[in-house]
């Protein structure tokens, strides 16, 4: 054993390795991404690791491994579980032989997601047991226990961490590689009565699942991480706090000097009912401190009703805890003060007489300076000027195309949905020029089926694939079009153009968006074609390339027209000292030259990127 200062996701990964995990699959998505990356980085050499094309594929790969008796883990964020829900719902009816953990990172806030959905609720819906860690060090230990529970009860289990655990840091006592459990998979044993999901088998297994989950209520009531803590103030308070996850830590910090019994729920489903009954005994009121859904609150209300207990349960449903958003020390502290009264003096809690800190600077998210997506959006915008259009966006860096002055993202729903939405609008408004933007990674993850649907159903739309040769938004993970895997293997690239032509598209063109005149002309020509047509804008993410020369403005030539700043919105373009003429911040400029190409008086020059970068990564 040795100590390491770890991020929560790193601790989860090392815990899985210590548990003898044999296979890890997943799809990148903040705040879950570093789990799989750490497994790949710290791989002792015996673990198969892959970035799957999407979460559904990852779930099925992990399930196949678990069928053989291997220990498997699949990683994703909460919206990724929606994609993986089809195999998960059926997998619970089939069960597993080896331990299988479904790592789902929830994102209260949301900080980097479309939704604030709570995976604890999904666990109840899918009947899959859920583990909910409260700290980085506990996450390291709990995921090892999750594999044991999964194997013992023949079920996948959900490991639901949240952003503050995933991205928090702590010194953790971890095992040395030679101490890792070695799990030898028995191998797949053919048995149609077990592995083939027919209606009769589903009925039988559904009954078994319900019986097992009833048993797990008692098992989890005795699980050491589900705890009742006596009132820290030493009194006999008739008030209690029920909490979970990182909120448990907030509660302990905020309780100083106040009396309240505490119930910490580490396995929200199946709910530890016997332990909850023990907690409720002798109490008049309970405040439930949790995020995001009132899962514990509803479970306690149900328990009180079932056993006829006269205890008032408060929380989100009563307005005592905010119904949405991420909790914080301030929110929890305020709620406890209103519920329990002020803390006693000299309790060691944080001072409240300190001056307020200065406000943080406002930094709205924007496309990076030199981002090829800006050039792509600008080319389409210029080519379609004066026409009735809709620009359907997608999930990724390019969602930031919605910001002014580009204003090129009219819709954004979920991964791949822009292609379907463009079809729907086009069928109802045939006079609208419909565009769908999708990134290269997202195209492989969920764009192919939507494109097939468009072609088969004779839609009239233009697909724009923004190929920057990486999965940029989540940290530059490889994908099928990059020619390498997370394990470092060099593989044949999957060609986006060949896929589009194989579907049946006859108009598929590839162009460098940093060649503005050619890009705009291509958009005009391709968009005029009937049916489904596609343009692949290919230029690598600026994080993958180095500038060869940076642009600069000649103040003597600049006429202060402001076009470069007004139309591009590049963060490297600023006003000079006179407040009128353009100036380039050379610390941000990447030399993409788009501003040079649109300057009406050629006052900007000097930019240059590597020739290989400008050519992009030709798949043809």
C-alpha cells in the first residue's frame, strides 16, 4: 500500500484495477472521462480498454465480458446512460456472471451537460442496485465493494458519482499493482435458458429481481457505508438529517455545534429500509439533504406511511432544499440553520464576519482563437446570406457556434439529434434551407443512423461534418476516424466520406474551412443540390497543432471598419489603444488567417499554420 494524491476519477479507476477488472469500455463525457483514461494509463498490462463509439456499444461490450465471468466496467456521464439504457434494461433481466459496474457520473449544476437527471432515479426504474460515494477515498474503496456485490448477486450495479467527487482531490491509501486481485474469467458457457432473452425467461427473471431487491434492502441496511450518526452536539435531538454523497460531507461540516441525528444513505436503491426505521425512531422531523431528485425524501415518506410513523419529512418537496441545481456548503449551511437554528458560539465553524470576496470576472465560453469550427460556421453564414435557413447544432465544442456574432446554432438537443431535427423542419417547411452540424466523433457515435434515415426518407438537407480529428470537448480522446485507440494501437482510419457514399449520398465534398473563399463557394454549390448532401470541413483542432506564424494588424492600413471583430468574434481580435482600430492579441492568435482573408483593405497579415495542419487528415 502507498498514498497518492488523487482526483476522484483517478481513485475510481485505481479501485477498479485493484478489484481485478478485466475489461473497461466507455464513451468520453465530462465529468466521467478521466476514469477510463486513468485505467489506460495505469494499466498493468492485463486489462482490455476501449473508447467505444457510443455508450450503448460500451455497455454491450462490458456485458459480453461479464457473461464470461470477467470483471467489467463501462463508463459514461448521466446523459450517456440514456443512450445505454436499451441494453441495461434488458441486461438486468438476464444478469451477469462476472462483476459488472456501470460507472455513471452525474452533473448537478449542470456544469457541462444538457440535463440534471439523477441516476439514482434511473436505478430504481431499471431495478439496478446503486452505489453513491461521498468522497474520493470512499470512491476508491466502494467501487471494489461494488464488484463484489455485483458478482454475488449476479447483477450489474450502478456506481453513481457526481462532479464534486469525480473532480475532487484527496490523499488516498491505494494498493500496489502486485496487490491487485487477479480475476480469472471462467469463459462463456452456452446456455440458452440463461443468455437468450425470451418473454418466458423475462417473466421468471422479473420475479427473481423483485425478490432479490427486497433481500438487498436488508443487506444494504447492514452495509457499513449506510450509517446512523448520533447527534454531534451530544444532546438528544428529536430532529434528523438524511443525506447522501458529497452532501453528507457538507452536512457534517455544517452541523458543528448543533444537535441532529444523521442518516447517510450510500445505497439509495434498494433503499435500506430497516436502517431507516432505526433512524426514524424517536424523531419528530427529518430534513433530507440530497441532489438532484428527492430520492431519500420519497423513500422516507413511504417508510413512514408503511409503518405508521408520525415523522414530518422535509426537503425538496417542501421547499426546504432547492429543487434544482448543485448544492453547496452555503446552501446546506443555510438549510441546516433554518431547520436547527444557529450554531453554538465557539464551535469552530467558519467565520461570517469576513468581507465579501470580489466578484469573479465574467468569462463566457467561446470557441478558441483559430478554431476551425468558427471558420466553418462563418463560411456557411456568408454563403447562405439572405436565404431562409435553419442551423441545427449538436453536442460538442461547436455548440458554442450559438454565440454572437456567429449565431449559427438554432437548435441543440442531444448527440446526433441535429440531423433528425433538420429533417423534421424540412418536411414541414420545404422552403427552408436546412443544415445539420455534427462533429467527427459525434458522427460516429450517433450521426450515422440519422443520416441513413434522412437518405431513406428523401429529406432535403445539407449535412456539415466538422472534422477536427479528435474528440475535443472532453479532452482529445481518439475515435474511429483518428487511426489510433486508447491502448495506443495504430489502426486503419474509418472514412467519413466513404460511409456517406456507402449510405447513398452522391454529393460529398471535403474542404479546408480555413480556405474561406473555397469553403463558402462549396457551401453555395452543395446546398443548391437536391436531397441529402454533405460537406466535410476538415481541419485539426488548434490544440493538436502549433502555429507557424501569428497574424498582426498594420495600424496604418486599418480603417477601423471593425469587420474582423464584428463578424468573427475571435477572442484574439481586440480593439487597439485608440479604441477604434483592430489589434491582435499574439498570446492567443494561432495564425489561422481567416481575419486576413476577410479584411477589406488587407491590413492583417503574417498568419500561417503548418502545411500538414492546413491540409488536415485526408481519409480518401
